[in-house]
C-alpha cells in the first residue's frame, strides 16, 4: 500500500559514501532501491557558524516498518555526527512498484 512506503532523503559527504551506504541498505534489505544524487552544495548552520560544503544525497525506498532499522544503520555507517535522514510518506504511486518495494524489504 502507498501509505506503507516511504522515500528517505539522506545527505552524505560525497558520492562514494552515498554509494557505500546505499549498497549496504539494499544488501541488508533495509531499502529496495537507492538513487544517488551526486554533486550539490549544502549551506547550513553548525556550531553557530554558517558552513558551505559539497555533498551528495541519496533517496532510499523502504517501508514504514523498516524505517527505524534503516535509520539506525545509516547512523552506524555515516561519517557525519548528525546525518540528514528524512522520511517522506508515499501518498500515491504505481501499485506494482509499491508492492515491489514492500517485497524487497520484507
């Protein structure tokens, strides 16, 4: 069901880190698929200072039931003290694709 699938947005230090984490998530069935979005700039406040740094991001497709395990695994593997991990519910989608996500993470 669409309401069970979530798209998880995560930032990483670079494309290699995003690929390394993404591969583990798929291998461990925490995500059905990970799409890496390389090469963007992040502007953020950290320790009271405005920072700018290059990053990569990735989108992991998973289910609500697998989100906490996925989040914990990302935290284990990530180089950041506080990685951005944001789950967005799939309000709608292709039914066959949503079933595939559920099957791959089940």
